[in-house]
């Protein structure tokens, strides 16, 4: 009987060519769209996984302004507020030891922090400029004391000292306003090395390799630094008298109290994670191991903007592919069900004969399924030949329409490709070929998905395809189950 079932199915498929072609075209269209959506979805998942590993995410330690306001309001209501008009409040800061301890986490790929202070120089001529008030480094808060300045002293030097543990994290570099005019940038291991502005270099006839002596305005100690680079900036908020160096060198210009035996306070503390999926775990770990942060009104803030900017459009493509898959599946179930229902009504006499000869109703339903399955083998096979190209066109067009924002180029130039915790890493840092383009904006053409079909995608096509066929046969099967051979042959059905 089983052999006869396949034979009857084959004869039905070959004899009714018009019906076979119609069903085949429907299955071909269904298979092509479904496989394209499956391929796009798989490619999006892979691209998202790679992006999570490559881009990571950023977690910053910042002053919790909401908590600070609530605390001040509570003190004010209780009469313990020592507020005075015009008084500058000291911003809560993070100690260098705390930042370094957090950076040792297995989830951290890279990290940065900075300090800001000032210095004098008896043998340098300062450049007159219209300096804007406030720190040029990001993360400043109005109404708070500028970090690095002793609260008990009004002394301030002619030269602003900005210490940051990586050139790429300087605000003007991140915004694309700073370029290296001559020489190179410093890195976190370059002690007693600095970068000065083009204007300051021209005013004092300085060049790369020269040394300058700066004076700590608090301790009056002299510190000699070598010029490794001369920078130029187009920022309206730039100060030509700003000298950039790593944090260890900049710390030499803090007051004795602020230096605090090399455990000075740092600002703009942020950590870049190895994988964006670890962000919640990392934040929980930081809050658990360092409860003093919350006690000092310092929040642990997540920042996934870089990841979101790059992956957002790609994930939108994945969502669109899922929508296509659902719509195609529903439409296919409806269309196949209608065609099979009409086909069953046209073959009532044939079914009545088979039932009168002892065939079971489940055999008849099985025969119809096998007929469509045979057509599906050819239709799905042909769709596999065109689906990859279709997926490539669909995916890129959808992606292009979804791209509406740009993303900054990530990474600290000069950082070795090996892990920063690798004890064998070299201390040498190579200069990027084009510093002027760092960071560059990501154009629409920079967004792409690697569309390629995998064996699992074809397997999913057949599984989903035959699943849809099986579901589509449910309604026609109800009609077949209620058929009675005697009534059919007497023409009463």
C-alpha cells in the first residue's frame, strides 16, 4: 500500500501538469522569499555577534547630579546646608587606584581617564587667546570646581596641563578637530613627553625634540618635558597654551594634597568592554565591588551609542527579514490551503473509489501531502539557486534605507593589538598612516552585511517549507475525513 501511495502520487503529479506548475510556482516564490529572509537573518545575527565583540560598549563613571541635588535638598530642608551664593561645589571624583582596579576586570578591553591642572614657565612666552571658561576636556559640570585645582589656593598658571592616558581620548581628537602637524602623539607610557600647539611652538621657536621646563604653581618644582608632537586644532574652544601629556606626567603639576601620594583623583573615567553583551554583568560587578562610588554620588553609566549607531541599522534589517518570513509563511498557508481545497473537491470521485477499495482516509491525505512534497523538492531546489542573490539585493537595499546616522571610528590609535594585560606586549606604538582622518564618520557605504548561505539555511528552508505545507493541509483534511465513499459514488457529496 505504501508503494502504491508513492506511485499514485507520482502519477497525479505528472498527469496534472497545469496544477503541478501552478503549485510549483507558488512553492518556488515562497521558498525564494523564505530562504532569502533566512539567509539575511543568519547574516544579521553573525554581523551583530561580531559587532558585539569588536565594538564592545562603554561604561563611564560620572557625577550623579540627581543624587547630588537630592542630597543638597535634604540638607537644606534639615537646615544643615552650608550654601553660600556664588560658592563653587567640588565635583565628586574617582581616585586613580579605584579606576585602575576596575580596569583590571576581565570584561574591560581598554579604559581612559584624565586630569586637568596648570603650570608656569619662566622661559616660555604664552600665546594670547580668547579662552573660554571651563575645562576643554569633556565631562565638565557647571557650578563645580575645576579638577586638579587646589580648593585652598587661587593660584593658576599661564599654561593649561591636560593629562590623558591616550591621544585618541582627547576631546578635540574625538570630534575630529585636532590633527598632528609635526611629530607624533604621546601614549600612556611616554613619561615626561608632551604635545604643544602650533601657535605656542611658533611663538617660542620650538620644534619636535626640544625640551621645555614647566613649573608646578603649588610646589614651585620644575619639570622638564620633551616635545614629541605639535598639534593643530580648529575648535573654537581651544586654548593655544594647552599642553597635552599622559596622566603620570600631568600629575607632577598637582598640589601635594591633590597628588595624594600618586593616588590622585581623575575625571572622564570610562571603560570599553570586550563585548557589549557583558555590560550588565560588568556594571553589577562594579557596583558590588565598589559601593563607595554610590556613597560619593558617582554613577555607573552605560554608553552603547557607538554599538547602537553601527548595529542599529543592521538589526533593523534582521527585524524586516523576520517580518518578511512571517508574512510569506502566512500567505503561503492560505494560498496552498485554498488550492488544495479546490483540488480535493475536483478529486472527490477519485477519493470515493479509493475509499470504496479499502484505502484509509489518512492514506488519501498522505498522498496529497506527498504530491505537494514532490513538487516542493524541485521548487525549493530551484529557489536555493536564486535566494542568495535575492538576499544580497534585499539586504543591502533595506540596510541602505535604514542607515540614518553615522558612527565614530573606535579605538585608541597606537594601542597594540594584543591585550593591554599581556605582559609580553611591546612598548612601541606605531603611528597611524593618516591621523587627520581619525576619527572618521561612517558613511552609508561603510555599512554592509556579509550575505552568504550556510547549509543550515537550506535545511531550515525545507523544514519550514514542509511545515507550512503540513499546516496548509489541515483545512482540506477536515473535508476528506468527513467524506463517505457511498455518498460520493452516488453523487450525494
